[in-house]
């Protein structure tokens, strides 16, 4: 098992082009990179990240886009807008390919009433997105996100039932708790399609904490994932106000190494 770090932990204090060297200095050799705005999808900017990646001998397991401004509109019924958003999606996939990322952590649609959705159309879009991502050598990994349709277990069931077998998942523990669900519910529906895990903690007062700082039974969750065949990266992902010094992130990494033994 590998323990990684997300550049989201450093946002917005550390520019993305500096985040790789910071993560490496904290003892991480792999992680997830957030591309935080349109200009960061450009090939010129990606070349800068490539240089940092190579200079620091750092592996990018997954990328994450500035999702809320375009991913929901990939499912828009107004075709011209949908196709414009698809152009942005293609740029993100290309960026991921250049960075040799394995996965694209995807938010997708905003939460809505499942009965109001045209599932046939949505499945067609997912199949197209999977095809585009695969053409760039990257896998789409749908994340469970509290404000998105992916928080709905029944929606995920329908994706599993109707999508082609190219769909994968990113499990985010804090996002499960945000919607009032046990992460185990998502593990059960995502199953062996989980390819990425955002690991974090919480307690009664804080919805997100560094692993080991809250009261979530992370050992139980990790054991369940292992039973399901998960053998990939556990990516620490918290907000920048969930710690006061980088040493706390290092302590959290050590905590995870102990429970994953």
C-alpha cells in the first residue's frame, strides 16, 4: 500500500507548481494534483509541472480539475454548451496524460432528484467521457461528492448497471460523512472498481481532520477495502485549515503506515 498526498491540502497557500516539491519534502513520493483554473490545463503550464515531477522523482497517481465550473455541464441538455464543456474535459484528460497520471478524479453532475433524470442520456455521456479518457491513457474515477449526484447510492447502482466496464471510482471518506452516510455504504456499491481513496478523519466538531486526529475507525475501513481487493494509493486529502504545521501531516502519514501494516 502506498500513502500519497493531495495538493488540495496546500490550496490556496501554495501554487500548484510549488506543491510537488513541498509534498516531496514531507516524505511523499506519490499524490494527486489539483489543476485549479483553466490556465493550468494548458500544455505550457503542464510542462512546468512535468519538470517539477521529474526533478522531485514524484509520481502523479491522479489529477483533479476545477470541476464545479464545467463538469456538471457535461450532462447539460443544451447541446452546444455540453460540447463546449467537452472541449475542456479533453484538455484536462490531455494534461493528465502528459503528467502520466493514472486517474482523473471526477465530480460530475450536481445533486438532483434521481427520478427527474434522463438516465439513458447520462449513461451515453459517461460512456463518451470514458472513451475520451481512455484514448489519453487515463481512467475516469467517479468520486462520491456530497453536492453531486454521486452522493446518491441508487445513482451509483445505475451507473454500475448500465455503464460500460470502463467506469472506476474514487472513494472520499469525508464526503460520505458530509451527506450523513457511512463510508462502508459507498465501498459496498463501488466494490472492486475503487482505484483511488481520499483518506481523512473527523469528529463531532470537525467534518474533516487529518487521519489519526479524529474518531473514525480508519483501520476498519482500510481492512474492508483490502477485502474488496484494493491495493492502490491512500491519498491524504484535507483542507489547509485542518492543520497548523506540516509536521502534523508527517505524523498523519506515520499513523497510516502503522494501520496499513
